[in-house]
C-alpha cells in the first residue's frame, strides 16, 4: 500500500513500540519511555530534501488501485451487500439534502444550511467502515455525516426544523449535529474548531488503552473538514500533536476547491494538501473523492493504521459540491464548465454503473432502494412537521450540566431550585 | 506691701500655675486617663479592640496569612463578638470617646442556607492539627488527591510534566502518574484547549493549565465556542467537565501582556463557571470542587499569591464553587473583593479599624455566578458597598457586580456603590507606574471614609 513507503522514514521502531497494541504497557512506576517524536533530527541541510525524499512515497491512490485491478481475476472490491449498503447510504444523503433545499425554500427551516450534494462518496466511503464507538467530527456541512454515522433521518430533519425531537432538542440546528449514541461529536460553525475536539477524542482513546488499561480500546476518530480549513492554524497544530503522540485519528480533507467564493488555488501557496502530512511525520494520501470505492480503499488502510496504534493519516479527497456553499449562496463565481465536468463524475451514478456492470445487483434492486429512501425522507419530513416546538421551559435546561452553576439567589436558595426555572421564565 | 503678702501671692500664683499646667498636662494624657477609667468600668472591651487591632496588624507584616474565617482558629474580633456581644467604646486619638452608634455588635451571621457540610465540618474539627503549606502546594495537593481518586483526571499544559509547572503546581505529578496523564503539550493553546474539550466530551476529566492566564486569549475560540456552549448545542448530550486554570493578575513588573486579568473577558460566556482562589485553604478546596464539578470551570489564580502560607485541615474538604467567603464581619461598610486585592483590603482594614470604622470584608470567590445571598445579607446590614478589584474598570467584574447589586438590593443602599478597579491602562513595566495602576490600601481607606460620611 502506498502508506508504508511514506511511513518507513518516520517509524524506525519497526520493533513493537512500547506504546502499541501489545499488552506490555509501561506501568507508572518504571521510568516512562520518551513520549515524543521518533523522527531523526536532520542536521545536514539540503534545501530540496523535502521533494527529493518524498518523491514516490506519496502516490495518488487511484493509480495504485488501477494497477491492482488486472491482477486479481473476479476483481470485486466490494460484495453485493456492501455495494447495496454504500449505494443506499449515498442515495439517502442525496435525497435528504435535496429535501432540505425544498423545505428551506418553503420556509420550514432557516438560517445557514450547507448541503453536501456531490460529496457523498467521502462520507459514505469513510464512515461506513467505522464501528459505533468510533467518533466522527464534522463541520457545518454535517447532515450527511450524521446520516452515515447512523443518526436517524427523522432526528436530523426535526433538528433542522427546530423541533424538540431533533437530535439536539432543536438547540443546535443545521450546523451543530451531535449524537452521543452514535458518537457524532459535532457539527461546528467555525472552521477548524472541530479538529482539536477530534484530537481530544483520539487522545481519550489512547488514554483509555494506556492509562485506564482498557486494552481492547481501539476507537478511531475521523475529522472531516474542507480545503479552506487547511490554511488555519488549528489544522497544523493538531497535525503536529496527533503525529507526535500517535493518536488514532484520520484527518479527512474534503477538498471541493472552493471556500464559499474563494478558490483553493487563490488562497493556498501549495495547493497540494496531502503533501502537508509528511511534513509532520504522517502519511499524506490523495484520492479521487468522487469515487466511493477508491475512497473506501484508502479509508480502510488509514483506519486500520490508526487502530493498530501507528498514528494519524492525512487523506485529501478531491471532491466537489454541486450546489452553492449554502442555500443563501447564489453560486455565481464557479465556472459552469467546471461544474459540468464534476457532475459527469457524480459518485452515485458511478457506483450504480459499477454495481450493474459487475453484476452485483440488478437495476430493479437499485430502484427499490431509491424508492425506499424516498419514503424514509418523506417520513422524516412528516415526523418533523408533526413534532412539537420546544416549550419555553426548555430554555434554561441544558446551559449547565450541573444547574447549580446558575448560582445562589438573594434568598439563599440555588437559582435552579426556583420553580420559574422549569417554566423558563426565570431571569438569570 | 509687705513681704508676707508677696509670699502669699507667689504661693497662690505657683498653685495656679501648677494647676494650669496640670490641666494642660492632663489633656495630653487624657487617652491614658480614659483608659484607666474604662479599666475599672470594663477592661475586656478595650482589650479586645487592641487585640483586634493587633491581629489586623499582623496581616500586613508578612505574606503569611493566619487569618481565615473558615479556619478553626477564629479571629479575636469574631470570637469576641460571639462570646460577649457587649458594646464597646471606640477611642480615637483625639481623646474623644464615642460609643459605637450601632450599639450591640451583630449576632453571629445567618449561616448560609446552602453551606456545604464540608465547610462547616472544617470549622468544627478544630481538634485535628492540620498541616502548613504554601498556596501552590495546596493546589498541587488538591490536584494530586483528585488524580488519585479518579483515574480519568488528567492534566494538560505547557511544561506541566517534566518541568513541574512554571509555578510548580504540578511538580512531581508526571513522575507519579506518567507522561500521558500529565501531558506536556506543544505551544498551541487553542488546540490543546480544544483537545481538552474533546477529551472531556468523550469521558475524561482534564485540567488544562494556561502557563499564564493571558495565553488563554489564544484559546478564546475554544473556550467561548466549545467549552461553554457544547453542552447546550448538543441538547445536553455531552458534558464538558473541564477545569481551565492558570495564574493571572498584575505581578511584579512582568509587563503588559503578562499582567492581564481575563476574568472580564470570559464572564459573558454562557455555560461556564469562574472562581478565583486567594488562600491556600480555598485554593485546594476550589481546585477539588472544580475537578469534581460537571460544569466547565475556570479557576483564576494569582501570580503573587503562590507563596502564601497557611495551615489547612488534613481531612478531605471542598469549597463550594458558588459561595462567597466572609473574611471579616463588620457593621459600617461592605467591601467586596477577590484574589490579591483581598490582602490590600485587609491591610486597609487595619488602618480603618484604627480610625474607627468597622468594615465587613467578603471575598466573593465565585466570579460567575455571584453569590447574591452572602452579598445581599451584607448589604442589608451595612447599606454601603465598596468593590475593590484588580480587574479593569471597563466591563470588569466590578461593573457586573455593581449592576447585580443595584438590581437586587437598591432599596438597601444608603449611598451609591463605589467600585475601585485597576486603571484602563496596559500595565506599565516601571514599578512606580505599575503600582498606581492597581488599587492600593490608601485608596481603599479614602474610599471607605468617603462612603461613610
């Protein structure tokens, strides 16, 4: 796999690392091993060493995959079940987002709504490989990440409608999807904000294994973010920390070439984001994000690398959003030729074609899935429509986990004991 | 005239002069006469005043602080008021006797309805010896005890591990608990604070240290957006039991950027609690309470208070995060303060007592939310409020506190609330200038005199 070449220079400990999966973990009594970078300090300066050493180590996976194809005979990258699962997930994402647009224009949801049309391959390709206990951290373009992770469409749609049955009780909205049950850690409005949170979740996984001695804890965290975020400090700070401590995290860049109206090429000195991984000591991989099977292959390796305790990976998925940045964006800057080029590479159409041509399933089965998803989405809208809006009493309920944090009132009682708190009319 | 007459005249003149001189002499020594008078009338009151003045005097002499109302050793004034409840005379140096206009000293204050068991337990267990330590050691002790108690408690920050903390609060912890539990982070405040928040969401209880509180300005994104808000925006699904702590405040010529008071910037963030410690006792108590709390708590320490020495109880105790601390009960004026200014206030209190005032000093401790019960009780008693803080004038804790008191207790005030804060000036390096940017005891004395006219 393309990764091993990139990692060879950065993991000289080919012997079992003291911090890796074997059970001989260091106790707190003996002196702890050096908890830091294992890269060798390069004293001789050669100006172009970066390019020179890296050539050939980071490879676009699409080429690797293409080479693989002729070698194995009945080469099917996926089984029928997997194929249908992937197809269903992507169609759900697409249908849901289309319905969101409809609902928005009908005045059922408000504010900033960012749709994921066209990028489904990334979400499906990665998240469908995760277990329930693995965590996902996203950005404001998070509806489909939530759906892929397993949050019911009803809960997401209610949240968008601002109803109390939403996954965040209507308090988060489009940009703040959270689910404790499915380990979706948000939903963040500011770009880059979620990356440290994802790093923290990965840290917890490592901590659980090494300090709390839950030896089979191998939870992986995925952090999704865009090309614009890759110019933000938090991105680099977290790449450093994740690589330094070998945290079980995968950084997934959804490079759709546009940050609202700012082209990636106009804002980034070196637009090849995957190259930034090796600078921090982790492999950087570029993959065609419009092809769910390619994404899945890369994701498999990155996630298992993290599970084995070998550390983080930076995956750049070249993808495209068919709609504007948000429903309020007129999307006038992008070249229609560019748009049509990518529309021709629609991930759902591509997968459908692959499934039919490989005789994994018939057209009728796929149509049945389409119909099923339509029903799911309709049902979600109905459910959200009929759900109640949050009552006034909900206003103060979740401000503090421990409501004593509202303090002691002039009468000597904790404010949260005031009955007006449950009515939501108390003045804090 | 005969010699006899002259002799008589001289004698009378001598007597007259002597009596005159005697009267003049007596006026200068009236103080002593009065003392003798009261000595026979009831020496105890007088002795108590001198004792009290003496106790206040020890406060300013050295940084060591043996004066603490929560401690089992009560101040002489307090203990006197509990036992005697008698009136006393305030004697001023011009010799004018003046009985206390309010008459009886107040009864023991209504104990706070929400006082935790721990606080009262400490005061009743005066039989245990306790141990003496410095404030940073108290913080370390609290942290270590909580880390022993719960394996999910971990520390993150710059130089907290191998270096032992830039103020030695985490000294020895990395050797004991390992490099992962006491994590030395790279210099990336925003990211490691966010990492702490992510870890808190997924089950750990991190304590994030800002090497200096000012550095947490870089972490403002994470503290404002994620720390306070995620519990709410996730509909209550994720709790963030994080503690963010570090030293702040004006030190000794540390320069403008290392002398910042961030409590004013953070106070508007919904969903967080802020506390400020000022003595080894409450430092340890607040540290433990903050770690045990399910809410995100920001614990403000002060650079100059780390070497305060105090005797604290041996047994486990916590200080309630939402309560204020009564430092010195009084009658004339309520002085609200926190952190280092507490010591300036107590120094001023010594002067004030000498001048005949009886200030009530409250260390508010909880900067967000305010303990309006303790504060309210005090305002209802004294009717005059002076706030002394190190925060900036504009938009500081004092400003919020003034608003809160005016809103809730306006009817009880006899005078407008006075607020002494630091000047709205970047703290200068020069010592003479730095001194005047913060509130000094002389200003506090003047303010009280002005307030009590």
